[in-house]
C-alpha cells in the first residue's frame, strides 16, 4: 500500500486487538472446547465401541429372551421362580419378572450399568491421571489452556458417553415395542449409573498419583457399591427393595425400576453425585501440584526376599495381583454356575432350538447345563493361561528380559518359570471352578465328578499355550494377537458352532469342542491324548526356536 | 587377574536385521584389566555389539570371544563373571528399586551386601521407593548399583551415565576407577568425551557397523593435529608462508591454525621470529577425533550427490 505507514500500522493494531483480548482472558476453563475436541479425537473409536457394544446387547438379549419365554404363560411361570437369592445378588432384585421388559432388566441391566461404570473409570483415568503421569498434561498446560479445562473436558466427554449410551439403549428398547416410559427409564438409569461414576472416578483421578492407582481406586469403588447393593438386595422383602440399597449409587439407579414403577426421582440423586464429584475433583486439582496426588505413594521393602529373588518367585510376584483377580473370578463364576444350574435346567424348554444348541440333546437337561458350564469354566481358565504366559512377551518387549538374561539366567529356565505358572495355575483353576460348581449346585451334582469334568479341558487349555509358545518362538511380535485370535475362534466354534450350522465333526475338531462334555457325554481319553500331543509338539518347537533367536525388545 | 586372555576379542563381526546391516565387519579388543572406550554416532552398532557379547543377539558372521568363552553358547556361565548396565533401564513398576537391585545383582553372581549399601549411599538412592516413581537417572542408578555391587570380572556399560547429574557422574567415575584398580575390565560405550578421556586406556571408534579407529588414547592423540592460537606483533598473514601451518584463520593480530605433530618444532622456531605476545596450544581432544569421523559421514553423501549432478 502506498498510503502512509502510520495508517497501515493502525489498521494492523486494530486487527490484532480481538485476539489479544482473547489471549488476555485467563479463566480456568479457557480452551474447554479445544480440549474436548482433542479428547474426542483421541478416543472416538474407543467411545464408539463402548456405546455400540453396550447398546447392541439390548436387541440381542431381548430376542433371546423372547425366544426363551414366548408366551405370557412362560413368563408368568418364570416370574414365580425368578427371585432367587443368587439372581438378586448377581443381577439385582428381580421385579416385574412376568413382563418382557422386567426380564430384560434381570438379564442385562446390571451388566450394562456396571460395564458403563468400568468404561467411565478407565476413560477418566486414561485422559486424566495417565496423561498427567506421562507428562502429556504438562505439555498441554504450558499452552493457553485454563487450569481446569483439560479435566473438565475429560469429565464432559465421559458424561457424553453415558448420555449417548443411555439414549441408544432407550431408543433400542422403544424399537422392540417395549413400553415407552420403561424404555426411557431403562436408558436413564444406566446412563445415571455411569454419570455417578464420572463424579467418583474424577475424585479418584485427583487422589491417586498414578494411573494404576486411580484405576484401582475406581474399580474398588465399583466393587464396593456393587457388593453393598448385593447385600441390600439379599435383605429385600419380596420384590420391595431394602432401605440398605440407598447406600449405593448402583442401588439408586436400580431403584428407578425400569418397566416396573418407573421412578424418575432417583436420577436426581445420581446427577447430584456426578456434579458434586466433578466439582470436588476440580477443587482438589487447584490445591495440588501438577503430577502429585493427594494420597502418598506407598513405600516397599528395600531388598527382595529370598523367594522373590528366584526366577519362579519373581514370576509369581509380578503376577500376584493378576493371579488373585483371576482366581477370585473363577471362584465367583464357579459358585454362580452351580447355584443357577438347577433352576436354569428346569426353565429351559428341551424343544427350543436355541437351548438345544447349548445343552445338546438326549441326556437330561441338568447334565446338559452342567456340561456347558464346565465349558465356560474351561474358557475362563484358557483366557487366564494365555494372559499369564503373555507376561513373558511383555517382559521381553519392555527390555526387562534383556537385563535378566544379561545375568546368569538361562532362557529355558526363564520361559520355564512363566510356563509353569500358566500350566499349573490353569489346572488348579479348572479343578477349583469345577469343584465349586458342584458344591454350590445344592446336591444336584457331585463336586468331585465336576472337578474331573472340568480338568478334562486341561489339554485344550494347554494347546492354547502350545500355540502361544510356537508364536512366541517364531513371530514374537504377533504372538499375543495370534494366540487370542486362535482362542477366539475356538471359543466361537465350541459355544456357537451349532448356531453357525457347523457340523458336529467340525466342532469336534476344535480344541474346546473336542473335549467330551461330562456329565452330558461319555468321557473318552482319545481327544485328550491328541490335544496333549499336539500341544507338546507346538511347545517344544516354540521353546527350541526361542533359545536360538534374538531377544527382541521394542 | 593378570591373565593373558583378552576380556573381549571381536573380529569381523556381522549382524543383519532384515535387509539392514547393523554390523559389517566390526573389530574390538579389550585386554584384561583395561578400561576401553567404545564410541560412535547413534545407530553405529554399539548396543548391537554389546547385545551380541551378552548372547542376546546371535551374530550372523565373524568371531567373538568374551573372557575366553563363546558369548552365545556359554552365555549363562559367562554372565556369572560379567555385569551389564543398559542405557535405557526398564524396571518392574510395582517392585521397589531395592527389590530390583536384589534380583538383578543375584543374577550377576555373588551379592556383596556391604558393597551394596555403600553404593546406595554414594549414589544417594532410596531403595524402598516403587520403581514407577523413579526418574530416568534413578532407574539408571538401580542398574549401576546392581552391576557394581557384584564381583564381576568384566563390566559392560552401554551409555551408563545417561540421565545422571554431574555429581553422580563423578561418583560413577570414581567407582569405575576403583573397579579398574581391582583389576576388572570395563567396556564403556559413551557419548561423553570428557568421561572417556578421564577413564579409558584405549578407545575404539565405530561407524556404520565398522571400526574406523582403535588404539591407546595417547597413540591416537599423536596422529592428530595440534591447534595453535597465537597473537603476533608482525602481520599475521605472513604465517601462511611457514611450512607445516594449515587452516590459517586471522582475526586482527590473532592467528589460529593447525599443525602436524611432526612439524611442530619447525613451526615453533618460525613463530619465534614473529615475536608472539601470547600463545595457546590445544592438544587434539577425543572430541576432535570423534567429530572428524562423524562429519566425514555427513560430508560424503553431499559430494557424491554433487558429482552425479555434474
């Protein structure tokens, strides 16, 4: 421009004024929108999967329940027996069990509500404490982002997941022609549970100084409130909830009674807890340093004990919490299977094709149900074994294996220790789960026989470990994903093979399908011997390869 | 421990990762009781060499012996006599630093409890904290304490001081000197020239998986040019006529140039006639030595490309 430079400068100054003013705004929530968009971009797939998987359970479960209880007479018969202590403790106090909506609540409400609570805890930790721990938050906070913007955005995104999931659940309930009031309460009560845990998880993220600690605190709270609610529901008077259930937010949400009384007012309590939790968390955030927690980091021993310093001892020590978790899980599920076996078998219609696929034909319904429960126990033990041996690969990946092998530790004794924990642990878990299923079946099955029936799946579990070792030897980087893929396919074939119209011969050629389903089927050694031989061959090949290959840290 | 068997003896070592050659004919020799520096730019193959010596990677060709044994076949037996400190120490996040030290030093052979507590004190490390809360420097200290508290004959140190503060570097230096006094052999891979110059008897410089320079530090110095900066009373440009003076740079009355060690006496005699008011002579540092090899690498592709263009 040929006009005076003073004029040009003046225009420039005017133009920059608004942005200067924006930079001057120093609210603690400055940049909330940017932060929320950033979190959405990092998590959209995770969020979408949680919402879709949880919501899609509604039509799937509704369909299967409609098939299981096709007439009002079936549902009335179910309503007579639905309210057992086991059901009340596991899935919440049954009510309105004579309606399809009520049955849907019994079958899936608790699973969805608790799963959403887990999703929220993990998400808030992932975008909160975990980012802070790795130093990413520090980088973000050094920009023009308000002190609370990132945390508030994190809480908002998680709350958004709850609302969207709830909405999808309500709409899907409406789409299968369930009563509209109940459908909306169903979605709102599940979303409300999630929202309450947004508030609780937000506080956990401020208290603990590590992401692991924040997750553990959050999961412990879910467990605590789940068990308070379970205790309360065991004290219930018929279908009327006990006053104790008001001690747990999961109880508040359950007391909204979708498809029953359709109470809206407990939602207010859930929302209040959510808001109070988030506000308290933000308050705590402004009183502490970045990176610090409110709870002190626990100290530990200054030297390792004799046992921890051995190869096997270290393996056990590193997997201690995971081992405890898996065995508690196997105990709970074993007890649960036993306690519902009798009532489940008397409810199943032998002519229902869905039921036939699961329990098989010919023998008594009870034996069929116990047979499928043994398969469930075995699948659980299989997953445990794979995760347990997978720890070997994570040791290699993290570079910690290098430091150990640089000492006087041979590759075979290191891998042997990991393998021993997986092999013996899974065998023990099979025996335990089978025995407990029998023990809690109120005399309808012999615990010893079921422990044996369950242990018969050991060779199938060992084959999974054989595949894992083979992959670990030859393609270590893909060993985890490959093994889980083989496990997933074997599980699908054994559980749903009939539904996918796989022939019996094909199902029998898969690891878990090959094992005879005692007590429904005759026991036979042949499939066990074949599986055992295969797993030995795979394991030997994998271990031999490992002792000759490079150690690959990432 | 004055044996005639060298601590490390590597010749013509080859290692490929897929189609990339990490080592292509590397030579390395560490005599028993020596402290040997191991230098090279990032990706030159230092860590790969050390991993082969530890039997973690299998060499594709060449010859490697450590303490007279085969690093691959005799790995476990050898590791009782060797201690290793990696540059990037990964610890079990839910164990304490002290537990990790116990586990690692037990794997290195005999544990010396007294030495361990001395080292913890010298390195100022709190062993009862969970490894998760350790900084990089503190994780490095865990590996150092574990390695140094063992009675290993040979220490393999792969950039062991990364993340340590200057004070702790000093502690490390004195620990290595003590180890050398006890007759232990040390292979020290490092980027810190001052550290290598302070500690090492011999130096091996590698590039692109090959050895480009090796020998006693004093011998290597002799091959290098001395840098001289002098303030003269005469016209400094006259110095360009003196035989042996190269890379002359003049700024006012100050001239700086490099001299081949063989021609130093003649150059100094010539300088005297220019009535120097002030003279500074810098011996060639390891850094110069290293940077010469380092920058060669950067220059070569440029000229090659220029040649193609013409």
